[in-house]
């Protein structure tokens, strides 16, 4: 089980980051990677740091289980594998749905098209939702401190990145269009985390 989980995890890293970045670079000469703010203790610094930590812990979790030979029970293990695979498919589909607007990170002076169709009509951040599903599945497939810590770090990093970096940027860049979109569309899942139409910081639920 842990070997399968590791293979799915590595496949996700290669496809979602490596292949996607290489494809963008070959098509446009731009990797679509935007260097985060590296000043200590800024929101972008925390978001990036927690995200990288989550990726490393997620990689270490199945390796540790392989090394000790302590696989999870079959039902939980296979349930986790299915959730991991579904999460990866969601990540890849959402990246494709973003088209030319796909980026890793934000750049203040950059203005891309606001994507609100497809999966983005259901949730504003389906890529992050898919990533969280991958690590939820990993925690089921290879339960332990490392997989739990990976999930915690990812959720914390996503919350910081989305709430304190990306949403303020999108409100500054797209103004009323993003405000209206965020008022009707949930942050990570349908309906939950919608922004109030008249207040950028207050949520309806």
C-alpha cells in the first residue's frame, strides 16, 4: 500500500509541477513560476514555507512506512489510494481549466484572465482542494505522524496563501468582478467560504 501511495505522490509532483511547468515554458518561454516574497515572516514567506514543508513530509511519510514495513489495514489503505488518485485528477483538471492564467504564486503587476468557469464555478481554489485530498488520502493509506503533519502543514499553508496573499491580490487586480465571483462561489468547496459582497474580509458563512 505504501509503495502505491508513494508512486501516486511522485506522479503528482512530476505532473502537477514538473510537466506542467515544462509545458508552459516550451509553449511561451515562461515557466509561470512567480518568485514568492522571501522577507522573513511575511504571509507569502509563511505560505511558501508551510507548502514546501508539506511536500517534503508527504514524501517522507510513505518512505518511512516502507522502511518499517508497517502498512495500514487494507480497507483504510485502499480508501486512501482512491482519495489520493481522485485528488490528483482534480489538481490536473483544475490546472488545465486555468489555461493561460495558470501560475505558481502571484506577481503584483501581472493581470491574467479571471477564470470562473468549469471547476472554478464550484470552488475558487480547486487546485488546492485537490492537493488537500491527496494528503488526506495519504494519511489514510500510510497513517502516522509524518502524513498527519504533512496534511496539517498543507492546510495551514493554503489558508495563509489564499486568505492573505492570493485573495487580496485578486481583489486589487479584478475588483468588482472578483468580489461578485467570490460572493457566490465557495473558497475550497461549494458554498463555504464565500466573501460578503460589500466587505472583502467578512464571510457570509
